[in-house]
C-alpha cells in the first residue's frame, strides 16, 4: 500500500510528461490510499484544465467519475490534529500534510512529486520517479 497525492492521481488520469511514471507506480503497487481531500484537489485540477481549454468539461466529468471509482474503498479520514501538527512542524500546508499523516497512520510510504514535502518527510516520502 502507498499513499498517493493528488498530483500522482492527476498524472495518471491526464496525459502528460509523468503519466507513464504514474502508470508504472500503479503497476508496482495498485493499492493506492488517499485522504478524502483528494476529491476537492482533483476537482480543482480538472476545473483548471477546463478553464485553460486543455480539457472539455464532459471529459473532466468522465475522468472524475473514473478516478472516483478507482479510489473507492481506498479513501481515509485523516486525524486532523496530526495533519495540523505536521503542518506546524514543517511549515507546509495542512492540505499537503494530510498525505503525510495518512501514510504515517497506515504505516506506509507516500508518493509525491512535491519536493518540499519530500524534503520535509524523507523517511515517509518517496518521489514518483524513484518509486516508479
């Protein structure tokens, strides 16, 4: 099991430079875990793509439903106080620290492309390129 952040989910569902790495990560470990926060963050990514005319709204809806289906049963509530404590400790966003908190709680690694997050928590985090 690995915790993946929203960037990894976006790389998987939205074709780009890191899509193959995200696909390789899923092949290596298909047991992806996420905090419920991923939904809001991913909807924001999709909305940004639609506004930038990089994606049609109908396609964004379809991608969201497919991603939601893929991650069904793999979503977890995060202990808010733990995420907040990690945010205080690292000076990173409480949003980002939800992924760290979940990985810590589940006893697994989190996979991210966020350099600041990976630098702050090197024992729990692994970059997408290193993992894939």
